C-alpha cells in the first residue's frame, strides 16, 4: 500500500479576500502543483484573523496544530510543511514547535524555511528588491527619489533580518530604505533619515506577504498615523504601490525551493 502523503502550507493569514487570492493562494497553488501526489492542507498562525474571517465570511481556517492533528488522525505517513512567513520569527517558532511535537508520529515530516533564512535567500531577495525599485522608480529615478519598503517588524531576535537585508541593499547602491510597523526603524526614524539624505519623493510599498490591513491602512490609509499621512505632512511627495511580496512569481518560487531543499 502506497504511503499517504500530506502537504501543509502555513501562513499568517489575512481577512482581505482580494489580496488572499493574489498572494497566499497563489503561493499555495505554486507548491501544490509541484507535489500533486500529496493531499493539500492549509493553516494560519493568526488566531485573531482566523476568528475574524469566520465572522466575516463564515470561512473556517484552522491553526497549524489543529490541522496537524487531523493529518495524524487520518493516518498519513509523510507530511511536508511549508511556511509562507518572511522571517524566522515568532510565527515560525510556532510551526517549528508543532512539527517537533509530531516528528515521531509520522514516518517523515519536513519543514521548509521562511523567505529570509539562508545567506542565499537574502541575496535573492535583494535582487527581487532591485527589480521592485526598477518597477516603481523606473530605470533612471530622479535625484532624491527612493522606494521605502514597509516590513512588519517584531520584538523577536529575528528582527535583525531587516538590518541584514538593508545592509545588502546599501552595498548594491539601491535607492531603497526599509522601515517596520512594529519594530525599528519605525516610520518616524525613516523620515528623519530621508531628510538627512536629501530625499524629497518616496514610493511606499509593502514588504509583506499580503497587502492587508498594514498595507492598506497603516501604510496607505488616510488616518493621522498612516505612513502616507506622515510622509506627506513631512513634506515628501508620496506615491503608493500596493503590490506585495506574495504576488511576485520570484517569491513564490523561493518558497517552493525552500521546501524542496529540505526534502
């Protein structure tokens, strides 16, 4: 009898249906196509968004440990797990703990790494950012015109990932700055740095898997505390771009590769 094989793709989640199809589901589809002999399962790590989606759409998404238990109870022998998280932070730690708990319950369990893990990952993402800059700024941006990426940020030690990435960006001489919603540098710190560097025009774009609440409200919204409002009030010309990482085929390919390299 052939082994029963499961594929579990785990993301933070989003309650925005439009960006969910363009990002999370696009990444899932890319991975599913490679492992057609595996039964597909989905899980999210944000209980808050899981609850919100149930209330909003009556759609049931489960937490990774719940799905893993279902897979185990259904008698699967092998499980491939891929994270759609950007850094090896708190959310990925949850997945690692769950996989560690179940490792002796399956013949084989494989966990693929997040987007930014190995030095090669950082180099490739820097190349992707260079492409993003060309898309948004053109091949010959005017003096004082830059791309500002909004990352999520975290209090986890993995926050250093953003600094490691920005160092590579500066080495390549890209007109790109990185800020975070929940970490350092925050938007006010980025604004101060841009003023010191003589910047007058900024293109804002999410460095996030999905263009959800952080992109649409915290970055591009009209509230007093949004990045758009703060940059505008500080005297910058502001251009908004809502394309997120999960929409990019290069990023989807990286998630797939990060799983395949662990098998």
